């Protein structure tokens, strides 16, 4: 495959939309794919370990255990625990059809430059931008394999450098900080493996607060193997990293990309991708966007397998809610609990704090009423379209209304 780097679609062409629709025509096919990934050798109950079970007709992605387990007295009782193929995955508790999840994963992994939430909303016909944004962020969480191998190794070289992206808050000067100052910018560190003939291997990217030892040393130790030779510029903070060989080059007045071609190529493409697709990022979500770029770079010659990798990692990383991703605690509920639990926070102070954090006054006034009792949560039935349910034959489906 001498021309693989030039004619990549000849050797690594991903599934077309028509081929994808034939492979996953409905939720039934998606659930069967997830079950095969979750239990390669057949169903195994996570509660009792029994291999006896069956799929429920009312839910094509739920299995019920048919085994038995012993109680405290040694008597066998039926397990009958139900397990979903999406339980504990990024799709846990989802209200979207499984096929919509699969189509989103296919679009994300086959687009060379990625896809924004607004584009994904239009492609999938999702009514809410918030839903499309959350769907994308959950897929990005599945792009980081917790068991991924470190870079480098014995007699291998990893090139490391830092860069920055302009990001100025309203309290910072217009010109930003100069040199290595963190003011008005987002600092990023990157590492790339050396390959033969000047080529680049796998990469790692992470945001850092400073360019000192407290940020650089943990990154190197976390992302490179022992006895790896790290090639850096003249920054003295890289010296003294245990079990790593250090080779440095003082750049001086020459452009840095003349000596560090590989990592600066990564930085250049990353900045162009970030500004072209997302038109900039915020500090809170910078790391997850960097991990998406790492996923795309490391699989730039494996488009066909990227979908399988994304779904497989998504089965391992677990569920994350909107609050977990955004990181915003419920302001009104937190203040209400503090006032009710007797913490030294009077009602007037709590009211002013809620208004300052953007809580509407009609809701913030509840903090001023000592007799206010939160109403019981209302139970309602979600208006969702009917979903196909597993029937005896593959071609026959029974539609259920919820």
C-alpha cells in the first residue's frame, strides 16, 4: 500500500449513507449490534452471572434473566432481573431512537472536519438544539478511551510543545498577556510521535494553566511511556522528568516550526479546525473539543473502523447527564436547601444571590417565603412516536403506543 497516504478512500472508504441504512434499518438492528458488542459470547446477566435469558417482546433492547440465584438460606429463587443493552452507556436513559444515535455517530466519525450541533440538528431532524448539543457532547465523551496506550516507548521519540488560542474575558486587557502569560489566552500542550520519513504518529492534546513544571510534568508522565525520549524547546520546566530522556533545542530567533514541524502541523490544523467548524470554544469545554481532534487525528487512516471504536468506547465510559457535562448546579435548589438546613444564610441574602445568578424573580421570591413548600413532581406521559417492537419474525413489527 505505497499510495495509502495519498489515495486513502481507496483502502479505507467508510460506509455510505445507503450502506449504513441497509446495515441499520431500524432500532431492532441497532439493539442487536449493541447486544453483540456487550455480550460477544451470548447473554450474561450482570446480577447473577447466568447465561440463560431472553429478549422482551415489548422492548427490543431489554433482556430478562432466566437464571436462578441462592438467597441467604441457600434456597434458589428466580433472578428475573431485566438488563438493557444501553444501560450504563452514553445512551443510558435516552429518549431518542437508537437509530438516531447510530446515524449521529456515523455522521460524526465519517466527516473529516467534524460537524456542529446546528448541522447535526438539521441532518437528524431533531427539534431542539439543546438535544443535538447534548447528543454531540456525549459522543465526544466516547472519543476518549480510558485504557488507551501511552505515546512512545524504548528508543522512541515524542515531540512536545505548547501553544495558545486567544480568549479574552471582559475583565482582561484587549491586548492580552505577552509571552507565556496566561492572560487573554487558552494555553494548550501537545505531543506527537515521530515516525519514519518525517511522518507523524499518534498525538495527545490537553489544556494547561501555566507553562511551568506543575503543568508540564504531569502531562508528560500521564501520556508517555517510560524511557521515551521527549524532544522539546529550551523551556527549562521540562528538565528533571523521571524515567524520561530529554533532548532540547533552543529555537532562538528562528520560527519554531522549522525545528518542531510535526507538533506545529498539529497545532495549525487544530486551530483551523476549531475556528472553521465551531468558530471558537469556551474554557469550560476546551478539553472535550481537544479530545475530539485527537480522536480524528489518530484515526485519520481508519475511517471505516472509527464508528465501531466510538460505540465500543461509549459502552465503557458510562452515562453523563446534562448537569454533569455543563457543570452547573441548580442555583435555586441549592440556596433553598441552605436556607432550610439552617446554614448561616438569611433569606434576603439568598434572594439577592439568586437574582445575581440569573434566577427569575418570580422563582427567587420563594426564598423569601418561610412557609413555601416545593410541590410534588408532576408525573406525565411523554408524547413520543411509536417505536418498533421485536416480533417473532424479522420482517414483522408490532408498534406500541406509550
